[in-house]
C-alpha cells in the first residue's frame, strides 16, 4: 500500500486476557459506535455491497429456520407405526425430549459462540455456525435411534444460540446506521422463511429425502462466507490496522486510493479506534456488582424477565414447533401439513410487519395489542378443542383452528416475540447491559426448554384445550403487564433512560 495512505495509530492498551466480554455487550458497543458513523463513505454501491454481505451471512439463518420447521411435520411420522426409528414409534417422553433438546443446544450455543466471537473473531465464529447445523442433518439422514435425534437437535440448537449472538454483532460492525435497522431485521425474516421451507418440505418430500435437500444450506453458507474478511472493529481491537482498512474498504465497496477517499477511510478507522479506547477505559473503572444491585437495575432485569415469561410461556415457540400435532389434536379435519404451511406464510408476514410497526406505534401498544389478540385466539382454539373432545359436531366450523392459529402467529410475531429483544436493549442500564441481557437471554432458552418439554405430557394428561387456556392466561398477564408496568421507550434517548 502507498505510504501516504497508511493508517497511523498508536496501539491502545490491551485489557487483561482474563476479562471476557459477552456477545451481547460486544453488540451494544458496536451499535452505539455505528450510530455515530459518518455517512460520507456510504453510497449506493456501498449499500448494495453491505446488503449483499448481510444476505449471505443470513444463509445460516435460513438453514436454522428449516431445522426448526423440520420438527412439526417430522414428529407425527416419528410417532407413527411407520416410524423410521429402529426402536419403533417415539413415545410421549421421547417426543418431548426430541422437541426440548433443541433449547439445551441454544443455551450452549449462546455461551460458546459468544466466547469464540470475543477470542477468535466474528468471521471465524460465524463459519463455525455451519458445522452443528450440518451435523444435525447428518443425524437425521443416518440416525436410526431416538438418541441420535436428541444429539442432532442439541447441535441444531447450538447453531441457533450462536446465530442470535453472531449475526446481529456482524451486522452492527459492518452496517451504517441508515440501513442497520433493515439489515438487522433480515435475520428473523429469513429464519421464519426457513421455518416455512421446513413445513413445506415436510408436506411434499419424504422424511428420508428432506435432510439431503437442507444439508446444502450450511454448505452453501460456509462456501460463501469463508471468503469474507474479518470485521474492521475486531481487527482494530487486535491492533491489526492495515487489515482493518482493507476490511472496511471491502464491506463499503470503496477501493479508491485518491487522497480525499483515503482520508475519509482513515478518519472512519480513527473513529472506531477512539470508541474502542474509550470503552476499554470505562471497563477499568466499572464495578458491575455495585450497579447490578441498584433499584433501577433490578427493576429493568425483572421487566426483562417478565417479558421473557410472556413471550415463551404464552406458547410461541411451542405452537410453531408442534404446529402439525396441534392441528391434528384440535379436532379439525383439515390436513395438518397444509395448515402449517399457511401458518408459516402468516409468520413471515407478521415478522415483516413488526419491523415496520415497532418504531411507529411504540412498544407498549404493540405488547398490549399482541397479547390481547393472542389471548382471544388461544381461547378460540381451546374452546374448539374442548367442544370437539365432547363429541359436538363442528364440521361446519372446521376452519376455526386454522383461523385462530393464524391470528395467534401473526399477532405474536408483531409484538410478543420480538419485543423482549428490543426492550431489553433499551431499559437495562448501559453499564450492566452485558450482564443483564445475558441473564434475560439465558432465561429465554430456559423457558423455551420448559415449555417444549412439558407440552406433550400436559396435552396427554389435561387435553389440548387445557394447555391453550393456560397459555391464554399468560397472555392476559401480558396485557396487564403492558398496561400498568411496561415503560414506553419509543423515541427516547438511551442515555437519559440510563440516568432515570
């Protein structure tokens, strides 16, 4: 590189190697910095290049979504007399472990991949996301015992747990604030598209062929993403300044070596470096435990945990994962797999709608509206199931389960499901955001495990209608919580929220 264009920095102090920052804290750092970035190096070509990079990074989200969607059509097959398992049809207990083992993997993935992102970098860590997902499909392909599926589902969950840390972190470190919101919402939209693909494949492709189709996704992701450079921010953290300049030029598609352009690139890198230095200095004076036990911090974490309870214990993950089984047990004579495909389309529309509404309507109103709609939908589904089990002829109304389920998925997708992730970043004080968010994110996987594990035995013992009424009760709590407790954070300055 030309000497006049070299990036000149004084290497910053290194923090202790024993200090490990969580993926959530890294993400917060990046978002806070990027919101201040100059737009001078961002043009149409840069936006196209950044968008292309983020779409390629989200191929793993598509693969993860297909692994989630695989369970719904696969479970009735595994429970049937034609089960592909050598041990015969999966029992009730085995079915619940097949479903819930996924959440065990999510907890492991969140912790393992967050540490990897801190130590070996975002790019290498994201490449590693492909392997657990790929091995999951190999277990489905060749596994003939139920414990093979347990292991495979844990591995699939690990990819998901890591994905929710790594993809937002990657997007935050490469994207400009003007397009960061739309690029950040890609992950959930593409993941839900993957779920729809899993539903659709289960309806039209045999159980044995499905893994041969979807195993291509992690391979394509790895073959594509492995050629990406490390993010500029991580390279500067490691004091690799020349590589950081090359990386920044790659992601913004700006290879010009003109004097003016090189000055802009260097200014951008200096801004990143200054932010990293400031963050390191803050860590040296920060006492996490003193702040963690303040009234404001405890209140924020309790609010985060309550949002988590409403999101998971209202059955959101359960309903998506066991969709075909729920339609089968509801009493409707419509084809379960056809219904799940319709629900999958509704979910994609709901997630997309959420990305539009969340900054226009506000968090409080969205939670109240979402929880209200979900409670009514669950009540309708529970009532239909109750009447069906009491031999009441509902042939003329067999569309009710599909309508109620579709409304439930749509309204939860615009509020109950995404709001915990949004509100957590806004209400937890900056100085403990890494610890507080980690507590709440871990609780999400824990509650997902509990609900997935308990759903099959609860349905068997109490009936589907009883479980729907239980989830309905949680949604009613969500309405009360939204009206009387949740603080509106739309459009408010995060620094002022921290002060309050």
